[in-house]
C-alpha cells in the first residue's frame, strides 16, 4: 500500500476516533517517513494537544524539527517531553530524548 493510501486510511479512522493517540502518531510518522517534516511536526503538535502524556510524540517531533533545522524548537520540544516520560517511569523514552537533546547542534 502506498503512503497516500495509508494516510487516507488513517485519516478515515481518525474521523471515527479523533482522540486516538496511536492513530495520530501513525499519521504523523507517515508524513515524517515521507520526508514532509513540516507536516509531521504539525501532526505531532496536534497529537500532543490531544494526548500530552504521549512521549513518542515529543521525541519524533524533536527529530522532525531537527531535520527542518529548527534547533531551538527541537530543544524546546524535547525539554517538554523528557519530564513527561520521566513521570511515567519511561526511562527508555526519556533517555532517547536526552541523547537527542545533547546531540543537537
């Protein structure tokens, strides 16, 4: 299945369950995987507004922002996400975000 069809399928599912964080994450990742980081960031931000306790959204948004060379925004996103992961006891996600934060230029 091509990316456009996957995006359309996910968007159709979101009509039924608009607050589903996993569907929103999948949609944002489709854009990121397709090289449309600007749209991916927009979709990750929508996800965070719906599900602010979803650590992967912060991590992947930070990566997309880094690819867009929006380093200050990437830092800010990761700095928001690290405490979310820590509060959940998700040391893996927190560690990945801390590592990315340290490697930002």
